[in-house]
């Protein structure tokens, strides 16, 4: 479910179940994109920041989402990016 508020968009999804019955439930996951990349940094630094953000987001999603949801997120992201990856013949 997507809820748009004044200054934020909240997406509510299912999280993975614990691996064992004795495990505690996984904590809620919150990803906040609140600060813009500064325009005054170098391209290399910008690329490093984006790479670190991407890695952090993937770790958070892999450790929180059910495997089937994660797989579908990946497939949906690739589907949306496909038009820029296709080479016209």
C-alpha cells in the first residue's frame, strides 16, 4: 500500500517471517531518502555515494523482505530499466 503525505511517501509491504519459530520477528524496515546529493561534489564522489546507498538498500531489503518479494522487486526494476538497455537494430 502506498500512502502519500505532505512531505513523505510511505509504502507498506510484508516482511519475511523468522527462519525458526524460536527467532524473534524481524524489525520493521524504514528507508528514508531525505537529503539530496550535494551539487558541489565531484562525479567520482557522487558515484561512490550512490554505490554505497545501493549496497545499503540491497542489504536492508535482502534481510527484511520475503525472498519472493525481493525477486519480484528486482524483476520489476529491471523491467522498468529495460528500455534504456535495449539496442535498436
